C-alpha cells in the first residue's frame, strides 16, 4: 500500500478535510496536518478525529498551531513564529499516513516557501481534491499543471460535491488525470455516513497503485 499520501485542494473550502478524514478511515491509517491556522473554531485535526472513526492516537499533533485563520505565513507572523520547512518532515508510521495541506498548492508557509515547494521536496503521491461546482475546471487544470511542472507524483483527482458528469469528464480528459472517485455532500455528515460514502465512492486498491 502507498504508505504516505498528501491530500491537497484546488482552493480553500473544497471539502478536503472531510475527504482526508474519510480516506484515513478507509485506509485504517493515520492523519497529520502539519500546519493549522485558526484555533477559535474546530480545527481540521479535531474534525478528522470526530469523523474518521480512527482510534485515539491516530490523529497526529500539528507541528505549528497558529491562532489567526489566515494564510499560514501571515498567521505565523502575527503569532511571532517562523515556519521552518525543515521541521515538516513526514513521519514514518506502522500504517498508511494521510497528510493534509492548507488551502491550495500556492499557499505560502513563509515569505520564501509555499506548500507546493514542500510537496516537491517530499516526493509523496498527491491526491488533488476538486469541487464539482462552477469554476473547478480552471482551478483543477491549473493545479495539475503546477504539480506536473515540478515533477510531483500525482495519484489522481478526488471530486467533492454533486455529480457534474461533463465537468468531471472534461477535467479527466483535458487534464489527462485519473479520477479516483467523487464524494457527495453528506447530510447528515457523521462518521457512519462518511465511511459508507467512501466505501461506495472509492476503491482502496486505487490508493495502493503507483502514481500516474
């Protein structure tokens, strides 16, 4: 099995935390969000702990916990913290690890380094989460180009939202990318409904293959 995968998004708010929670549960693995911006509301790690169904201890602590819900570089500056890329090395664990970035690929960690730069250093397979809603074709194709320009291994695209057959086909064909599946919006969103949707929408074997 692919021991470690990165879950990133075309933008903020696409639903990648819910997908990451579902994937960590589907793989019976671990979850790690190295940088969290914003602590006043439920953090992404807390969301994953609540939704993934994973045992206690499988959600790893963040390296940086920043108070203000802004881009990490600015949130860190407000907190008087300097985010050091060298401290963000993915751990080796006895099971699959799902690593979640923040926002999109070009989100800055500091004034010199973006998340995509870290992903290039890691050389771990990336899953790109994309909306199905209007605007996603542009955002997704740009993100795919950015990943490929840096020779970052790409596992495929995971759509999130209502079925939009032509949009999904267009991205698959024009982006020359494997579609891993589509996670529908869930109401209610609970561990049980998420686990069921992940089993119905995604094939565990696809996460065991080499990146395309």
